[in-house]
C-alpha cells in the first residue's frame, strides 16, 4: 500500500497557499497504448504564444517561495519555470520517453511543477518537509554516483531512506526516478494560491487522460493533499 503524502506543518510558514494533487497509478494489468505524438510540440507552441494566462503570476509565486527557504530561483528555479525557460529559449523540448513527455506537457500547459516517481522504490510515506542537512540524497556527478546532503532549512521531498527531491521540486534523486512504465507510479502536481484550484483539477485530468491513453487498463487514484490530513478524491 502506497500511503498518501504528508505535508510538514512548517511548510505553512513558507507557502500557506500550497495545495497539491497526488496521483497513484498501477499499471500491473495495463496494456500498451499510445500517447499523442504531437503533445510536446503543441504545448510548446502554446507556451511560446504566451499561455496560460496565470503562468507569470504562478511562477512568480514559486520564485518568492523559493526565496523564503533560501534558494536562488534565478539559479535553481522550480521545475515548471525551468521547463518554460528551455522552451522559450529553444522553441522546443526534447522528447525523453512517453511518460516523461506526458507529465512535462502537463507542466508546460498549466505552468505547474509536476513530478513523476517510481512508487515501488519508496520506503514508507512521501513527506514534504524542511531538511536539517543530514539527510542523504543520491545523485550523479560527472558520471559517478554520489550521495550529498541538502542545505539546512531547504524544502525537500523525502521518504524513510532519504531525500527523493531537493529544493522542493528542483532536483530529483536517482533511487526513485521513473525509468519505465511498469509497476506503480506516483505523480504529484504542486500549486500555489495564484493558480485557480479548478485549474489544478484540469491539469490532473490531462495527466490522467494521457496515462489512460498510454496504458489502458491502469488503476488510477487521485487525492488533493493539504493540512492537516490529505483529502481523498476520486
């Protein structure tokens, strides 16, 4: 059983308007489908044309939030801002694999950080919390596997073993990285108060519909995550 993520109460002091959608996908009995091959190209064109209307305000809120826990958003932006910058600079985003292409497309279309992880690699419940600086984060540097530590006070996602994502949604670890579409997958869509709540649900719908197209027969459940306990959705 993969538990719904928990949010440390201290996160309220950094982002009081934070809300997220947790999406768990079991593809054990799924068959092989197909994702729209033009999905990335179409959302890149949408971004270049200026949409969505709330993008600037929402990403500015994320930059302010990063500053509150000591990160420099100009150097280490949230994942949605990083993707958007690449598209505005290069006019495109390279394809990686269908699942990553899908959640990157959702992130760009809705100007929202979206993470995809291997749920079977997790030890216990995902927790969004504030680092004390001793937690282990597995990553790769110069082609070599290394373990580093987050900065004290940094917002991190973690499980019982260590950090799964540094700087909130900025750097994903290796251990829980989503390498292929098998077993169970976990996605989290993270928003702040400058993004309408109904739009968070629209972004989730785009992700779920894409997953159903890509892997028909998947078992998918979603829930809004907040304080003090997650609220189960459909």
